[in-house]
């Protein structure tokens, strides 16, 4: 099969198109013919080597943490799927492998692809969907009628989270640049703050929940805008930047310090709870998200679609932080979608 592998850590040009053997499914695995995969910030952090202090792959390695495809074989103990099922998944960080024509996934980490959307659309959603769901529903327990601040609303997690929060009945405030204001309003944002015009905290009325996709450097401002009893769900600690600045050993200590700052700072004056959320691969939860997609509550948002062999270009574009929604890599050509604007996506 074709696989886009990294043979060393570094810039996007480290990807190579290799012909390798198809993976063999283990007892609980499904072998998936990959129709589409997607690019996420964690992918270029892994590719650059910025996270090797936490996850160190034995190179060469296949990255990729989103997939939509068709089951071609199943392990002896698989009970949830049969050959021919359409599935989607975001496998564990310790077992990526979706930048390829075939990949093996533990059946517990896969769900049934929503029938109303294509594989290209479906591949854009598992990682960001699980992340947003685990932040807003599990960690923050966002309730109908509450106000939530979602940072970087035009990004992959942000664009999904805005839709999810609206489905939950929340009032949504989001940050983005001026060029993306209409875009996030089309997703359902009630209030938009231009983060380029100073601290968002000066322009934000009190909120009950913050979904922080930025990191510890905005923690104090997040606390400023939270009501007593507010909750922060954080998904970002800038591991590559800390390692580059301090080196592998001191960088690891700095990472630990930021985690402590996010999770253990005594916010007793406002009884605020802050949690760092690491995406959990969960097929049952993907089935719940699929139901939201089927109902039209959540729509895929895709900036652009590229062929798998152009993964390096996808990474270069992703690292500009200018993508609206997700960047998808098409593996099985289908005539696909160039871009999906939220105002034109399926309802």
C-alpha cells in the first residue's frame, strides 16, 4: 500500500511516499481501507519532533489521527463491525497511521460513519468532535442557558464546538480575526470578539465556561471573564515551543509546570475549576456524535481537500493557522469537495 511516512523529525518535507505492506489486524482490530484522512495541529507537532519527549515513535512512522473508510477485514474477537461497514475514527496518539491506504484500528475506537455525509466530510470530524464533546459535555458539563467562550472559533475544534454548544442550548461567544467574523456567526456564534484588538477579556461579558484552545498564556484573562463557579476546559500546552526554548529536559519540566498551572492553581476566590483535556479515542462517543450529524445539528466544515501525496503541502498550510475548519486528505478519489462553507453544508 501507499503510505506517507516520516523518516526523521523536521519540516513538512520529511514526508516520503513509500510502498509498504498492509497492516495485519490484531484480535480486536478492524482493517480499514482509508477513503479520507485529515490534518490536525497535533500532526505537525508530532512531525516536527516537538512532542517526542512525550511520544517517541520508532521511525519511519505513519502519522494521521482521523479516518473515514470501509472495513476490509476484522480480527478474531471483533464483534461491533463486519466487512463492508463504513466507519470513522480518531485512533489513539500512540497508534496513528491514517496517512495511508489502509490502517488498523481497535474496534472500540471506531464508530459507524454518518450515512448522510461523504467520507471526505466524515474524515474532518472525529478528532475535533471527540475533543469538543469531551471538553464541553464531559469536563465542563455545559448546560442550556449558560454562556460559553470558545477560543479560535474558526479553527477545527472551535468550529465544531460552536455548533455543539448551540445544540446544547448555550449562548456562544467566540474569538477570531475580523476576516472570520461572518464565518463563525454562520456556525452559530452569538457574539464575536476580534482577538487582534487587545485582550478578549476587556470585550467579554462574564461567562460560565471557557473552552481554551490557546494555552496557559491566556489563563489569567480566562479567569477574569469567568463567573463564580465557572469552568475552564483547556486542550493546549505548547510542547514544541517549550522544548525548543528550554531543551528536552528543562522543556519537560516547563511542560509539567504549565500543566500544574492549568489544573492546580487555587482559584478559590471565584471557585473556578480548570481541567486539561486530552482527547480520548472512543467509538461509542463517535456514535453519539454521528447522531448529531445525522440530525443536522453538527455540520462538517472543510477549508480544502488535497490528495494524500500532498500531505506536506497540507501541513505547510495548516501551520499558517489560517485554515477555516479542517484540511482533508483524500485517499480514494471520489470527485470530492473543494471546500465546505457552513452556510452551504448539509442541514
